[in-house]
C-alpha cells in the first residue's frame, strides 16, 4: 500500500474499526498503525502470511463498503471544508439556525 492508501485505511478504521472482528482489528493495527510487514505480522501471530493478507484485504473491503453505505467520513470532510472557509469571527456570529441551515446543505 502507498502512503495515501495507508492514510485512507487509518481514517476509515478510526470511524468504522469497531465493526471489524477483534482479529481483524489486531491485524490491521499491526499492519497499518505499527507499519509491520505481512510477514512480520504473520510471525508475531504465528499464522501464515496469506492469512494476514486475507484478513487485511477483508477488513479494508469492510471499511470501504461501510463508508460507501454511511458516508460519515465524506460528510465530516465536507463539514471541515465549510468551516475552514469561514473565519472564527464568522462562525461565532452565526446563530444556531444559520449553522443548522448551512449543514443541511450537506
């Protein structure tokens, strides 16, 4: 995986990681967060390299599929961009209804 894919998986895992099995969470943490190779993870867990690869691939498919269905990461990115376009003064002067109206467009 390249760095962009690693970051994407890490973000998806932050949002949806609890939907994975405990084993998938452990393997993904070792592989993505701890930057271990498939071989290193397999040695650490005493399982085959192929079992690690299968677990990583299945976990990634689950995370991406969940994002496609729920879209929480995309929604939060849109909110982040909207807020970045507004100054702190603009935001502090907005009423609750104005903020709700702004977010409803998402």
